[in-house]
C-alpha cells in the first residue's frame, strides 16, 4: 500500500496478509495496524482490571489482553468482557480448559500455542470452542519458551527455531481446518526478533502480531521497541503491535501510537514537533511542551502542532503544521495557523492560547471530516 504517491521516499508497502477479526477489530489485509496492550492487575480483581482496560482504551488501545491463569480468572473474565469497550484477548498458557472457558466467557481471541496444551483431542476441544464462539487465536512464539526438540535441534534460541515453532503450531490449526489466527515470534533481542519476523513474513500469509518481548522500562524499552518494531513496520511487516514495557499499560499504548505516527501508519491525537531548545529560545520550550502534552491528551483528532523556540527553523516547521508557535524574543512569539502567520501572543499566555487554537482546529477538522463522509454517501 502506497501512503504517499507525491513523495515516493515516504511510501511503505504493506505485506499482503489475509484478514481476521478480533472481535470488532479487523487485523491484517488492508486494515489499519491495531495497537494492543496487556493488563497487569490481578484478573480476579474485576474492578481494577476493568479500570485498566478502560484507561488503555481511552489512550487509544484497539485490543487489550488479559491473563487467565486459573478458573477464578476465567469466571472474572466474563465480567471483564461485558464491561470492556474493546475486544479482550485471553492469555492462556498450557491448560486447555482455560482456553475453552475463555472462549465461552466471550474472549475475542485466545493467545495460546496449540502444541503446548496436550493431546490432539484437547487441541481439538479448544479449537472447537474457539470456532463455536467466533473466537480467533494468536499463536505466540517466544524465544524464552521454545520447545525442547527445537532447542536440541538448533542448540539455542534463534530465528530459525522460532519460525519452525510457529509453523508447527500453524500446521496444527490448519490440520483442524481452523484459519482464524494470527502469529507472533517475539524475543527480547532486537536482532533475533527482526530476523524471525522477516522469515515468518515470507513463510505465511497469516496476520502478524509484532512485539519485542520484555523490552525493559519506559525509556530503554521504548527505544528498543522503536528500533525493532519501527524497522519491521517500515518494511511493511506487521498487522497489530504491542509494546512490552515495565510500565503502565497506558504508556505502552502511547509508545505504540507514536511509533506508528512517526511512520505515517496511524494518526491519532496531536503530533507535537518541537525543538530541543538552545540559547536562542525565546521561551522555555521544554516546560512548554511538557505542559502542552498533558493539556492536549484529550484531543483524539489527528493534527500537528509545532513548538519552536526561535525563528531559525520555526517558520519553516510551522508551514507544515496545523498550529504553530515560534519564539521571537521580547516576551512574545508568533502564532501560525494552517502554515501561515496569524498573530502574536505573549509568552505568559501562550499555553492557554495554543490549547484553545488546537481545540478549535480539531473541531473544524471533525466537522469537515463529517461533511465529507456525508457527501460521499
């Protein structure tokens, strides 16, 4: 898929994959790349888990995963699904009955490796439950939990072993005439993950779930994920992503969207373009951007805002953004609207004023989008 015919150096051509549904969310094909996260509350604490799901959804999560390790969690899952604004994926490991219970509880997808849940009969029972309840499956290969025979064959976790594992699980589903699945091959090593995903993309047309597993804390994990996922997405690989951070799930969603926004693959909320600041700055850029990021979190409309400390790059950046502010010295700066100089504003009032301008622009964009949709109908 070409994203920009006018500027061919920005084109990303998505890998062709078949499309499945995770509840109401299409994954694969020409569907937008969806963003996922996972709760870290006790699943049996329904109120806390639902609150975390809702916070993630408010931040933009399309899908949320919930761990289902025991029967009590299965019972809680039914309540969580009923209150969730987004499809819920049930994270299942080894115990086939949890998979059946999760499908019956309304999970939109089971994260389960069919080769790890016992006899062929048990596998068939889980697949039948998924089929009966219109539940998709994610095969989740992880470098840290590869099958013994593959470790013996390859000597250590490696891309070949991960892809072999994934293809073995795929064959089990296909042998049972089940095709409503997606797949991931995650590792904490960026090189291993990238190589495995590239091999996998050539070996199957199944939708691919991207992730760098156990990436680390907010800062280090964001960087590692941006490098690993960003390069794969740039190559056109990936239909849904989860950024795995030792942080609040909301932060995972934010980072996921920022990675997609940087590549022009998804647009949500305000994309702030700001300078690192220097001695030329006409106002405190860093504090201003921090304040604006918080004040503009409620904006969901895709739009751009430039905050530049001086006139060296400020006017040029403002030409490309919906709203802009450039420092000009003497306690005031220039406000730009739709790329053009509009009016001056004092530094001490500019944050409130910029928020107002962004809100007005967002409202205008929404009205224009609605009018265009109605005209198309």
